C-alpha cells in the first residue's frame, strides 16, 4: 500500500476510535465562507483518495467496479450502484446511495471532515 492509502486508513481508524469513545466531529465554522479554489482542491483530493481505496478494494473482488471522470466517482458493489460527486454551487459532496438514499456533505475545516448536512456523520465513516 502507498503512503496515501496508509494516511487515509489511519485517519479513518482515528475517527472511528474517537466516535466509539463518544467524540463526534463538530463544526463551528458553518458561517465561514469557503473559498472556491479551496473547495475544488479539497473535494478533488477527497474524491481521488476515495477512488484509490475503492480501486484497491476492487482489485481483490470480482463484483466491484470503479469509475472516476469529470468530478463524478461512480462505483458499484454487486447490484448496488453509488455515485459521489461535487456540487460546486453548494460547495458540497453528494452521495447517491441505494442503501441510504441521497446524502449531502459540507466540509468542516475544524473537524477535517466532510460532514452530513442532516445528522453530521462523517463521509469517510459512512
């Protein structure tokens, strides 16, 4: 595994541990404007890292497909198709899930996480 994958997995494990101990990411800067260039850089970085992890997973499974083009990450696991994409006008990431329905995520800089707009769960822990 490369260092990006190690960092993503370490971050994922640290967040899971924090949440298991009752610590939830909080976002206090919801009124702070996010510059568009920062949104683009961080959202693309997130999509590319998720793509890498999914492709590594797909290499070990037959029924997993991954495609990333034009800021849209599509992946399927068996019969279930998911789409994660940028929503630039809202500066969000949107996940279309056949399991949980549509989900929207705002970037929370203080929590270093994309948090769901409804229940504040972390995209990388979903």
